[in-house]
């Protein structure tokens, strides 16, 4: 399993109750930079499967979650640890930038 698709109904279970760090990609289908971020996230999810949970949230389909976490621009990457958002990056992130967010 690579990245997990998040909906309003599974956010708490997949992200907030995760037993490992979670990388959450807030995106939308119409967003050009999100299209650039997508393959990076997919590759990252495959490379680090088992070490991190990697999830994607379509902000158009999940406006409540996007609003709760103050997503104003996309793509936005949020890192969650122990049920809390601990780091945020806005714009396209490389593999190295994602690792820095997680481990830095």
C-alpha cells in the first residue's frame, strides 16, 4: 500500500491515531503544482512504506478538514506526530525536503 486517500470519515483513524509519523498532502485536482507534487508523494510513500504513513486529502472533497487545519494554499504538506500537526510546508516539496520535515 502506498499513500492513503483520506476522507472526512477516516482522518481520525489514519492520521490522528497513527502509531508513526504521518505525511499529509493537501491537494486538489485542478491545482498545477499539486500535479507536480503527486508523483513525489507517491514515490516517497513507496520508498518509506512501513516507516511513515503517507496520506492525500483532496481539499475540495474534504473542506471541513482543510478548514480545521487552515489550508490556504495548495499543495500544503503537514507532518503529524502523536495526533498533532507539528510541521507545515507550502508549495512543491522534494523528497529531500520531505525528509527534512520529518527528521529535521
